């Protein structure tokens, strides 16, 4: 017992010095989607600023696939030394445990929440060649395509918006098939190319394409209209229904010493508070800042997990 107390005391005394020296070598950010999407852009912007602040390389490693479970597993299995940190969306953090029979990590025990980074303003968009300007016009087009057996397809990474779309399909009697993709950049290319002409995707993925008219914005999934696109209604305004927001958070593997976790949170918060960063990464990309940090973020996730469980149960979705 005496040796255990001495060992614990030594660890406690060493922890502040450990954080002071961190990082002393390159840091990796694991991201569970393909390059090019909004979350990837944010992760790389944060990595660049952390590199400047820490005077160490901070590199983003994309680990897409498996409904984001591959990247989440890579985060969970990384050494708990602070040299692997992770950016994950609400899908692997709170939804996937209810959507899959088994997942290769425990979302409640394998991660240490550091900071909620942002809420994604999700949107319903279409290839402009469809010549529709509203959700009502899209539904009418889908009905006409259904009658001629020329169906449409859509893509999304958000389970709540998948539920929204499936309810809409059932209510309106339309056939719009969901197509899986590995990242937001792939979805934007598919919408532009017309192979999957509908997407329920973050605005941050396609602001220039919407502004240029190549993609048409029909509605946003948010409590208020986007300042960048004030003419686009919310889903609630356009259809009387909407879905919970998607968020992206910063995590470490469980077991990283608390002083290091606090340093990461403090430094990330410092970067996200900089006016130039906020304009370039939040305002200009239609991304909403999030405020939850450390223990507050952990409590936020616990509440989100309850909501996710209820949404999955209400949807009738059976675990894969």
C-alpha cells in the first residue's frame, strides 16, 4: 500500500511537467471520413494552427469507412499519450452503438472528450440541372420520376436526416434511394456530376458551388436561416419537420493524462477564439461554433446519447 501511494504521488507530481513539455514530437489527428469534406477542412485548419502554436507537426490522417467505425477504432486503440487526437462526428460518438450489432470500440469508455468544435448547418441540396427551387418541387419531381420508374438518389452521413428522408418518402409515396459515400467531397462531386443528384449535407462542403449556382440549396436543417443564404428556408419552414443537429468534437483516447487533455482543450479554444479563424472557418463556411469543453462536453455527449437512442428506437431501424 505504501509503495502504491508513493507511485501515485510521483505520477501526480510529474503530470504538470508532462503537460508543460507536451508536445515534444509530431501529433496525429485521426479523422474518420475521406478528405475534402467540411469536417476534414476544419480538422486541417485546426492542425495547421496547432502546429504553429506547438512548434511541432500536426498531421491529419483520414481513416474512412465502416460508417466511421474504422477511424473511431483507430482513435480508441491509439496509445494514451496525447500524440494521437481525434475529430469525430456525432455518428460514431453517439449513434453507431445503436445502429450496429457490434462496434470495435466502446464510445462511453474508450474516448476522453476534449472540446465540441462546431455544429454543422446541414442542408438539402440538389444538382441544379434538376430545375427545382424548393422542397415541394423536389417532392413533385420525385413523384413524377416514381411514376415513370426513373428514380432519384440521395446521400447523407447524418442518421437523423436519414430518418427525416425515410419519413418523407413514406409520407409522400416517393422512391429516393440512399447511396453511401466515404466523405463530403465525394458527395459534392456526385451531386455536381448528377450520379447522386440530392444530398443532405453540411453547407460547409459546398458554399462556393451554391454561390455559383451549380448546386441549388432548398432548405437548411437549423433553428434559423443561414446568414450566408437567408433566402433558403429551414426544414421546419419548408416541411414542418426537421432533425437534430450534427456536431464534430475533439477527443483523445481514454487514459491520456488530464493535464495534457486540458492543454489540448485550452490551446484549441485559443485558436477557435481568434477572429481570423472564426471568420474563415466558421462564418465563411456556414459553421456554428460550439461552446462545450472537457467535463461540459462529456455531459453534453451523455445527453446526446439518450437522444440518439430514442431516435433510433423511434425509427424502427434494426442494428446491422
